[in-house]
C-alpha cells in the first residue's frame, strides 16, 4: 500500500511538473502579439526592413489567433491589425521624399 501511495504521489508530481513546463498555445501567440505590438512605440525609429519583418510576423500570427479558442481573440485580432497598419503607414512615410 505504501508503494502505491509513493508511486501515485510521484506520478502526480511529474504530471504537475509537465503541465507547468509546457507552454500553452494561447501563451505562445500572446507572447508574439506582445512582442510585435510593443514595437509600435518606437516604430518611427525602425528601419523599413524591420517594419516589413514586423508586418510579416503579424501576417503569420493572425491565423494562429483566429484558430485559438480564446474568448478575447477578436480584440487581439483588431489590435494586431492596427499595429500592422501603423507599420505600413511608417513604411509609406519613410518612402515619401521630404520637400
């Protein structure tokens, strides 16, 4: 009986450890979202190449958010679209020659 108890406790510990160390899909896309949209504050100092990379990352992230079952995914999608639009605007403004 003691062996069963020890085995059961060890199994529960391993399961709890595995659950804590495995990131969830929701956490992954939210981390990516935060990384991308945090760049909006400094978007005027980013190069065109950096802005284009952020747009590409946004485009890749949108389907991940759409596929999630997070109840707030519509909000995140709209915010990501706005971040992306700002990056596009900054690229356009950098391409226009100053008068």
